[in-house]
């Protein structure tokens, strides 16, 4: 079975902000996927404070909860709050926790938490980049609490997952891999950032040049992610699934298509089957064009269902891709792959 949760958080919303409830406006299409008999919709409960403080300090959680009294407003130039944002963030984290529990309990083999607000920029002590609580980081600690020793986190959002990196930078039990566009927000994620002792070597950053697309990501999957995972031997795989690397997305300049996302998700599914069958969970991060977002989300479901192809009504990017051979060589050398 493929489990999924949908947590749209309609009360966490601003009309003038790209991360708003309209991102989910087409998710009713999930009900029309042709393998409905293999989908299991979960009704999640919010994350508890005890689960959240496994990643975020109690002082930060208390301050975040208290600042809701001053909402609506902004915590920084990018990150807004409404009076319901703290509750929405607990609900989003809970959506992913319910998903991973369904796998640990044997109900599902893989799944997708369609949740907002996103989380991968939230550091243990700071909200930023549209994110208040780090959903994937909270889930990583949760699966470890339930017995998974080694967790692989793959983040393919167009922006570097700085918050997740910060949470685990010195932790050798969690291998964090981020593919992202070089030189854009938040300005972190250089290939030289590889972890800190004793976690040295368990962070891999893949900073791609503008224009990288389907062929580049296929190479990254085959030549970097797969061999790194083979060496790490994870017990669970979590994916920060951002779709703002699609070529129609307004916030960046990578060139993935829905077909490219299908191939990437298929590669991650194959990787999970090799190393930790039944333990692959995707969690939504970015993606700010609602039409391409739902197409890419559907492509991931097609991959998890083992389909040979996925629909791509938007099609491929119109521009040629740059050659990333030098980056691949440098990363293989840095990580001794």
C-alpha cells in the first residue's frame, strides 16, 4: 500500500505570499489516480510538543507559540504567521509522523505527506524561509526513537535544506543529501559542507547551476545518491520533496519536468527497496505553481506504484541543459565514491 496524508492548513494563509493554501487547489486530482486500490489515506493527529522538542529546543517552541498572540505578521522578511500558524505547523508535522508510523506498523510500504507549511529551512532554533517547524527532521528523530538506527534524508527542493542540515550536521546516524540551485536562498549548501565530527562525511550538498534539469538529476541519482546510500545502508529513507525545481516554477531556475521527478522518485524507490524495503516517506516542501505542483506530486505517486511512466501534460523544459560533469567529479572525489 501507498499511504498518504493531506494537511492543507487553510488558516495559515496570505493571498500575497507564494506559500499559501492555493498551492493545494488541485490536490483533489489524487482521487483520480488509476491505482486507487493501492492508496491508503490516513487521518493524522497533530505532532505533540514532546515529538517537536526532539529537534527544536523548548525555548524556541515556547517562543513560537507565544508569538502567535502578535499575529498576523512576519517573523522575518519571508516567513509569515497567522494566529493559527503554530497549530498548522503541528498538524503538518503530525501528517508526516502518521505516514512514517504507517510504514513502521506494516500498513504501507511507502507514502507521501502532502502537508503545509513546509519545514526544511526551519533550524532547531529559528523559523525562516516559509518554515516554522522542520517536519522531516522531526520525523527522522521519531523513526529513530522507534528503532531505525540510520536514516537517509534526500532533499530535492530547489533551495538548500539548511535547517535539516543544521539539525544533523554532527550526527553520523543521519545522512543528509541536498540537491539545490547554487547561489540562491538561503545561500548555504556548498559542496565543501560535508558534516562536522563525528558527522563528517554524512552531509552531501549538490549545488547545481541554473538550467540543470532531467538529465542532470538522473546523473546525480545514479552517480552520487545511489552509491552514497549503498555505503551508508539506511534503515529508513525520508525525502524532502520540493517541486520548485520544475521549469515553470516562479521562484528559481532549474529545469526539472514531471517526467524528471518521476524518474527521480523511481530511483529513490529502487534505492529504498534495496536497503530498507517498506520504509520510504516523501514530505512536501516547495512548489509554487499549483498546476505543475499537482502534476509532479502525481508523478511521485506513479513512481511509488511502480508504474513505467507518468503523465506529463506540461512537457519538458524548452532550454538546453548545462554539463554538470565537473561537479559530479568533484563530489565523487570529496565523498570518495
